[in-house]
């Protein structure tokens, strides 16, 4: 009689014996590729909600791109975790265990958590949040209908989708943050810069109702647009410079970083208002080029706080100077296309629009103090009591 084959399940090493794996640059690039798919689906879906009034179903081509991109990110991450588990199990024994044995052995004590690459812990949480929110979004649509315009940005289930996708899309940025010795090159920092851009774009996506590059209030015929226009400039500046200073805090950045960040973000935002977005795209392009040149000239660093504060002030100042110049050029085009909404020239007084440019600079300047607070004075030693 043939003896029965016995499957030996090799245990994974204890958590304490195996350090959490560091994400490789190659894996970060793979995650960026699938993240672009996911982010593209998000903006395509945003375009549909903003430009197709008759949208009445959850099952659309736009959702197909969105959720297939999500699955690509989720599967890529899960496959990497399983590979790390198998590698750890193989290290502990003489042969590679089966997939089932690997997963089963990783469950006691939540050992599988130690197989998540450094920086991707919250990405796994984000994948779960997105799945739950997606199911909730289908239920929400069935109960309350399909959201349109700004309603789609404030829907509770859509905000859950935003949280989940944000935690996942920012993972390559967190992974790069934890690594040591990243050279200031696109090959080494490319995933971090892509991830930074994707995370910024996700935030500007859900605040598109206050995006200065989509709402040219300085050309508006209505006088009520002045306050809204300044609010848009301040919020847009705050979001943008927060990400600029975050990257500045961690790395020496390669040339072209800010041109890429500004232009790609503005290009994606064109999904909400393609006509106006494309007309104002030169603002982002020229502003990004200027930011790169200022960065190269000032070389801001923590060792020279004044250079960081100057950089944080000058970059938004130049960006919105280009913004108003861009508006002057496209004013006649907008006035011809939408005569009931826009004038052919800036309707704000010189005091108002010039002050808006300065306010953008001040916003960046103040944010530099969040990134690099002033040093605390050394504590004085207690004097001995006589």
C-alpha cells in the first residue's frame, strides 16, 4: 500500500525575529503604474458627474475604469504581501511552503502584518476602506439617486472613497520617506514625486468647487465673485504649498519637480471644466518652471530657514502673478464664449487683484513656519538658591 503523502507546513519565524521588509524602488514604481490607472479612473468619473447631467446609474464605463484601477492596486499590494510571507517562511525552513500553508501560518499573532512593506501599512487599510465605501456608494445611489456637481464631492460615501484612495495613493510617498540615501534624481525620487502629485490631486479633486484655476472670478461680471475669488486663491495656495513644503522638508528635489507637480495637477483638474482649465493651464506650467528656477537659485534647506521662508513666499507670488497675466490674455476668449458670465478684462480693482497676489505669498510664508518652526530658546539652568 502506498504511503499517504504528508504535507508539512513550515511555520513563519516569530514576529520579533523578522524585521518588516523595506519597500524596494522597483515595487514603488509598479505601484505608481497601477495608481495612475486608479487616479485616472477617479478623474474620469469626476468628469462624468460634472458634465453628464443624465447620469442615472452606478454601472457606467467611468466606474469600470475607477474600480478596475482600485482592483489593480489592491491585487498588486496583496501579491507583494504574500510574496514577503513566502520568503520569510522559506528562510525559516528548507523549502518554500504552499500558498495556503503560508497564509495559514501567518494568521496566529497577526504575523502577516509584518509582511507589509514599510510605508504601505495604511495603504492596506485604505484598500479596505475603499471597498466598504464602494459598497456603501452603490447603496447610497439606489436610495438617493446619482449625485451631480458639488453634491458628488460632499457625498459621505464619496468622502469614504476619497479617504481610502488617499491612504493607498500616498503609500509610495511614505515608503520613500522611510528609506535612507535617496539621491536627488527622477529614478530614485520619481515614485515619491508621482505619489505626492496624486495625493495633492485627490485633495484638489474634492475641493474643486474652490479651485482658482477653474473659476476665473477676476473676469466675472458679478461683483459678488470678488470674495469667492480670494477664497479660492487662498485655499488653492494653502493646499499646493503644503505639499511643496512637505517635499522640501524631506529631500533635495530633482530639477523639474515643481513643473511636474503644478502642471499634472492642473491638467487633471481640467476634467471638471475642460474649456476654462485648458485656457488657464499656462499658469500652472509657467508657475512650476518659475518654482524650479527659484528652487535652484535659493537652494532652500533647514540649515538656512530664511531661504525656505523666502521660497515659500516667492513661489505663490509668482504663480498668481502669472494667473492674472493669463486671465488678461484669455479674457476676450471667455467673454466671447460666455458673454453673460465674463468680461473681456479683469473686473477687480488694482488694489484687490494685486493684494490677492501678495496674500498668496503671505499664505506660503506662514505655512513655512508650520514646516519649520522657529527654534525654541535653550532652557536656562536653575540658579542655586543662596
